[in-house]
């Protein structure tokens, strides 16, 4: 009898590991919410998908987590190739894990409009696709690839640092430049032109060609800028203006801004186009992106955009630009345009 009591005492005093490991908050019944249901998703479906993500993180199942990334690459977060030979703990910090798995996902306040749904104040974003399947879109605040660009402070030339207004961009929500050039040169595939302009400039579109805006006689649309001229022309959000400017630049954390001429607490203007040089592109790769131009002098991957001033935040893209020479003139030419960093890295690391 004494032996039996001793055995029971040992059983109840020694901790027994939980089979399921770390526990996530209990499931809620979202059908009890009486407010109107949104059109494009089911409230319970969204909630359950969020809990599924939490469960995979609690289990430290990095492969299972990425099976729920149904888009090509995360908009922000570690690339598939980056996590391939890494453990869960190498990617996800302990504090981050605790924040995500301990978050109480609410049935009624998950929708963030066009952004989708978030967990733990935006550490993870997910959404429902048009085909009805759910996908993780972004994983923020974890370990991922960083560019070694501390010594790349602006794009330097013999004329000085190229100002942000010199870089041809294509717009973001509205793309009048794309519309004008595809109509003028009968380019059928607008999307391909917008994201692969190097295939068209110098072939379908003459190098340095510009179109006057239909909206304002002072605006000129160009898809490749003469370096001499672009140091003299004003620009705002990619639209060149026919007026001279003083190219006063301000560099903050390797980002090249235009100087803020208004009385403000900040010396730099984040609401106008600004850029960061991320990495050098091999000349062979630069020439491959625009075979008809050849003679690429220099090329970089550049992060360029501006603050919208609203809830949208920063608007921009990751572009590969090259400098090409033609008749003793040098042109800054956009070659590739990417929506996010992961797409850009996939392209520049592609083996040809």
C-alpha cells in the first residue's frame, strides 16, 4: 500500500509534457457575431485560417507554414530560397513567436480593407484569394535577407549623386505614362511593358523619346532620361516638369531625399520621390535586360518611391536601372520593375 501511495505521489508531482506543445488561445464561434457579414469572405473561415497559422508557429513547423503561402513569394518576409536550409529558430525570434501565438484573434475586427487580415498588430498578414483559397501574404519582424549596401550612398556619377527626380518611374495606382506610351507605340501587352521596360526602350520606343502630357502643358512623360537634362528638371512622383530646380539633396540612412524647402521639423521631403541604392548589377545582366541597347555602363537595383501621406503609407517599387551611352549622351534607363524585394532578389540571383 505504501509503495502504491509513493508511486501515485511521483506521478502527480513530476511535470508531464503537453502532447501538443505550446497552446494557442481557444477557438471561438464566430457565428455568434450578430453584425453584418462582409461580402468577399466568411468570418469563421478567416478566423480559423488565422488560428491555423498560430498552430503551425506553435509547432515550429516552418515547412507547413510556407505551404500556406500560395502567392509566388511573400510581399514582405523571408524568401522560399532563404528558408530552404534554415531551422525555424534561425528565422523566428522567441519574442515574435510569443506575440503571435498569444494573440487573441477577434471574430469581428480582423478585416483591414484592401490590406487583408492581420495577426499581432501586423506581424503576419493574410487574405482570401479570388479562387477562394487563403494565403499568407507577409511575415514581418523576422530574420530575412539584408543588402550589404552601407557604402552605397546614392548613385554617384561624375556630375554628382543622381537626384531622385532623375529616375523614370511608371506610377502606382494610376499609370498615365504606361497608357500614353503603349497607345503611341501600339504596345499590346501593357503589363509586360510596365514591368519589363528594358525590352522596349531603344527598340519599340526611341531612346530619350518624350510625350507631352494631355493634362498639363508643363508636364512631360519620359521612360528614359538624359543624365545631363535630368539634373536640371523638376519631378514629382515620376512626372517630369519643365522647370529648373536646385538639386539640393539630403541623405538619411542611405536614402537620398530631395530637400524640404518648407518650414518643417524634417530637413528632407519624404512626400517627393526618394531612393536607396541596394546592390550593383553585373554589366552582363544589365545588357541582357536590354539587348538592343548594349554598352551598359553601370547598373543598380534601386528602391524608389514616396510617402503618400495617408493610411496607404509608402508607395514605391524595386527597379533595376542601367546607364547606357548613345551618341556621346548617357541615358538612365529602367530595365526591370518589381513590386517587392523578394521578386527583385529572385531575378538578380537567377542563373542564366
